[in-house]
């Protein structure tokens, strides 16, 4: 919006900029992040989040968000600039007070989310997902157990539609129960995170002209990369017996659920 020169001429450096930035970041990114956490949490950890505290967090965030930032839109249109430590016009105070109350409600939303994590962990047995598909999902990740096994799928899924898992359920496609084979897996290695950390340190040192640190870090990156090329233990196989045992346990859980 502020890329429009005529609008930017009026709104530049005003509180409108603050409101608009947070509207995009919170409304467009953070709310989506919360939705994703709620949606995929049972897939990652095997139990759903407590719905009561989730609703508390949602309503506090939604109400507090509008209370906190809509007044800043109004102030921005009135020409109030940012980064000032006081304002002469006391008629503006009410808008700041509403925004402060909104920030407090947002704090309640943050606290509700943290409480939700703790309560959900303590109630994890009653919130346990034994189906792998608590939301009646449409995509393939919901066809695995929650959390999924290290190999994800015992066989490569045959995908014929965009929403493959929903298509499988509609056509009553059965899970394979026999014929399992050893699964080829990549081995764990710390090389990636170590080299990434060294690269971060190199960038920091270069920005601040720390030449000795830069040189040593650069050499460490080159040496670490070359050393990693001699790591030939990069894969392993999960025996077919282990795969069969894991799939049999999932079959048992599904039977108990029905």
C-alpha cells in the first residue's frame, strides 16, 4: 500500500505504517502459524491440543489484535507520527489507551497459548490420537500414524488425485498388511547445522570487519565440508521385520478405535 507514492506521501512515518505492518505480519503470518500448529500438532506429537485454551487464545488474539492496531490506523490518518515520546494533543490519549488495552488482551492470548501447551501435555492420554487422521484430512500425511514412523510410508503411495488420502478413503483403498521390504533411509549427520552455524559466524565477522575470526571461520567451513565428504556412513536400512511390526501395531490401534 505504501508503494503508492501519493499514499506514501501522506502516510510516511505515521502510525498508519505501524498498524499496517502488524496487520500484515500478525493477521497474515502469525494467525496462519497458530492455525498450522493446531492442525499439525497431533501429527507431530501424537495428541491434540486442548480445545478450551485454544479457543481462549484465539478470541483473545482476535479481539486484542483489532483493539491494539485499529486505533493506530485512526491516529495515522490523523497525522500522528511514530517514535515520539509525548504528544501535545491530549485528545489523542483515548486512542492510545484503547491500543494499550488491546495489547493487554493479546498478552492474555499469548498466556492462553502457553497454558494450552502445558495443559495438553498433562492431558495427553485423553487427547491421544490413535487414528493418525483426527481431522478427517485429505492429504497423505494423515494416512500415517501420529507421530509417523521414521520411514513415513511402508510403500510409496500411489497418487491419482490432488487430495490423495481423501481419494483413497472414498474408494476404500486398503492399507498393505504383508509384503514389506527393507526401507532405505538416510543416516543422521550434524554436518549441515554445523556448517550453517559457521557460515553465520563468518557473515557476522565480515560485517564487523573481524578479519581474524573471518579467516579462521572460512577455513573451518572449507575443512568441515571436505571432512564431511569422507563420511561414507550416510544411509542404513530398516529391516522388513521392523516395518512389519510397526505396521501391525498401527493396524491394532485402528482396530481398537473402530
